[in-house]
């Protein structure tokens, strides 16, 4: 797979105000892959309204340490809504881990979830259900239609900023030079 001339991998996409798709209205999406095969991303500012991390781990028949109880489960997008993904900081030795940036990885295998459940996972992690996916050139077309603004993906926005403040914070890190 070759890279698009301007890959958005490792960037944030902020939905333009008024984006008509309710799946993405006022969302911040972390793009983890963007190449000739399409794009893969995760909405990072929508918590699951009902499912707790304890319920998710119970559904997966996995135990977890009590310190995880306050960790939210995020709704990553409308594609594969039952699939579990983890956006995380170092370490990156998990099976199938995709390096999104030098500081951020994406995993979706049991080994990282089991380690997290034992309190041995990465210090910074987001557990996400579902993802956002784009067919080849679909995201490029949406960019040409000005559906998205491009921002810088940082550890702070991903792991330190309150979920309700992520859109505004990401907007402050817009990349005015994108695509030039």
C-alpha cells in the first residue's frame, strides 16, 4: 500500500460546524491510517452513554483492577460498533500494534486489554468501541468539500483534555498549512 500524497495519518480531523452527518457532528477524529486503501479513524470526544468499562470487561470475560473504574468507554464511530480498540501511549509491544505517531499507538488485541485489566497496561489509554472508516479517496473527497478541519494530534488532547473540551482544544491546534 502506498501512502496518499498528503496522508492524514497521525492527525486530528474536526468536523466543520454544520456537518450534516449526525455520526460526526462536532466530533474530533484521530486518523490512524490513511493510504490508497482508504482511511481509519476514531472519534475521541464521545463517551458511551451507557456502557461502563467494568461492563465491557465483564462482557469480554476479563477481570480488571478497580483503578480502571473511572475510565470511560468511547464511541469511535459507526463502523464495526462491537469491535474494541485501544488508542494508547508507550509501550508499543502489543500484538498487532500500529504506530500512529512516535508517541501514540493503536491496538485491538486481547493482550493489551488483559494487561490493562491487571494494571500492567500503558499509562495513557482510551478504550473505544467502533471506528470510522473511509473507502479509497472518500476522505480526500470530503477534505476537498471542506467537511473537516485538520489539527495536530497531541498526547495532551488525547489523554489529558476533558472529553467535553476536546473539540475546542483541537480547534486551537488547527493546521493552517495542511495540504500546501
